[in-house]
């Protein structure tokens, strides 16, 4: 049971053409994305993410993708190299929907993709890689980078309530994604 955390928080880069940062990750962890982008030889950095909330009295929606892209620009990534790709899903299957949004954006801009690396926090990594692979299909190599979760020490996750919640919750979510999630609109 104690070995489930490293299994879920997998690091397996493919040195992709593009770095995709899940926009919901804590803003203080975006420094890892900046370092990876600067050192990794990526062509561009994409931020993915669904709706955070809707503005009161307007139809405007704020997405995690927009937040993260803005933060990356503030951290020194040139605007021309950061692309927010919002997803309009609000409740279910947000990671898969975000992956589809990125794929559709790249397809819509006629950008051929052979490989991507997805950056996320800790134990969400294995599920993110699985769902991005499902969305992008077998012709695209999908790597994943699990950055440290700032809420607990990964080596002693069972000593923190946040760690127990994250590891057990993501373990169940991964099993769901692996064995029970069959998207009707999966593109391969």
C-alpha cells in the first residue's frame, strides 16, 4: 500500500515537441514548468484546464488554462510561446476533456504532433498520462512529469490527511479511468 504513491506519481518524459501544463496545479508549482520548458527544448507550452467559475452578471467564464497561461507569462515565458487551451467542461471527466481540447486545438491549427509531455502534480500523473494518451491516440507519444505536491511530503504521504486523501482518491480515480471509462467520442 505504501508503494502506491510512487506508482501514481510517475515520471516518464518522452522529450516531446510540446509541454502541456495542467492549469489547475497550484500557482507556486509553475516554477517547475518554467524550468522544464527552458531546459526541455519544447517548441511551445500549452496550458489546459476547464472552467473555474462563471462571472456573476455576465456570460464570461474563467478557466484554469487562462490562469496558468497568465502566471507563466508573469514568470518570464514569452507570450508568443504560451498558449491557453480552455476546456468548457465543468463537472465530469475534466482531464480527458482538457486533453481533447488540446488535441482539437492542435488539429484545428494544422500542427502535426508526434510527442507531448504533460506536467501535473504528484499522484494525478498516471491518470493524466492515461487520459491524454486516450485523447491523442496511439500515433502520439505521451510522457508525463509529476511535480511535487506542496501539501505533503510524498515519502510520508500516509502521515498527512491531504496525502491520504490524494493518494486514495487518485488511486480510485485511476482504476475508474483504466477499467470503467469508455469515452464515446475517443479519437484514435
